[in-house]
């Protein structure tokens, strides 16, 4: 059994103690991080070695963005998908225990859902279009996981208020349709939602603006784990978990970790 986790950590150096606590409690085998907010040479490698996650692939960026994959098991290189036209640290890839992991921090897209008037939104959709084109060319039988902060909450119960959020970037109709096209291009299973079907509300992100995120209950499901048809049969039933209590830790990230277990060989 192999446990894979995605987590927008919002600065890995600032929250390294939280990462260590989570790793000790949840024991992930593959930890995919977004918004590490450091360059590769600044990444706290020694801390991850102490956690038992010594195998690393990092695509860093000074002060912004940045993604990393940390693993208990040895990592084989696999090409990352060049989906970011701006050259940001938003994509990193690894092959672990025969599974290809592609970890993304997809652009948030700014405040205006208009490609012509908002370059950030155009960048977001361009990123998705490049990713979709890549997935359409792939062999669906290959074991592949797409994971990360996709910055789109697709379903009516992936947002706190569907009618209101349909006008807000992250849940607008054009974004929901864009995400659907990517999912269809690779035949991906949305593991978390498949294991907790509608109409149950799910969220993995809650704004820092709310003093009590649970009381305000204005969360969004922005963090996703998807599996290809070649990997979906390995997903263990009932294993998909959003670790919401982590969001209540002291000085937390605004995102909670999301985990799933796979029935593959090689767990240490």
C-alpha cells in the first residue's frame, strides 16, 4: 500500500514543523507540495530526510509558487509537463513504485473571469489547455496521478454557495467546463469526490479572512487527486481523506492535505 498526499503548504520553510507533525501522524509515502515559496537550494532537505522522505524532486521559485515531491521510496525521473507559459515553478514530476506523479500548482487566475481583460485568467486557461492537450495524447492504461492545487472547485457541493461562487473566479462556468475537458481528455477519476458523492459538501481550502474557518463554513475544494484508468483500480476504497483538522493547527496553511491510498507494490 502506498499513501499519496497533496498539500498546498503556503511556504515550506515557514511550516516545516507542521509538515513534520503531519508526516509523523499520517505517514504519507509520497507528499506532493505546492507553493513551497523557495528555490531548490533553499528547500529544507535535511528536515525531509529526518521525516523519512529523503527522495526529492523540486521545481522552486524565489518567494513565489514552487512545487515539490518528497518520497519514502526511490524516485525515477519522468518528464514534467511544460504547461506554464510564464516559466513559473508550477509543475514537477516523479515516477515512484511504477506510478507517474504529476504535481501542479495551477494559476489562481486573478479576480476577473475574462481572458481578454485579465492576463492572469488567460494564463490559467492556457495552462489548462496545454495540460489537456498533453493528456489527450497519452496512453490511458499507464498508471498516472494528477494532483495538486488546481484552483477550481468543480461541483455545486465543492463550494459553500454555488449561486454566489458561480460569479467568482475558481467556480465560474468557463472554469468548471475547462476542468471537465481536462478530466475527459485523460479519463481521470476524481478520487475524493468519487468516494464521497454529491450532495455531501467538501472543501480543502478556507480563507484566512475568517477568524473561525469552521464557523464561517466558506470553504472550496480546490485541491485534487485524479487517477488515470490505468491507476484507478489500485485506489483503495474509503481511503480518500481531506485532513481538515490540519487547517485548525497554529499558523496553518489555508489549505488542508488531501490523501489517498493505492494498492501498489513497494511501500517501505
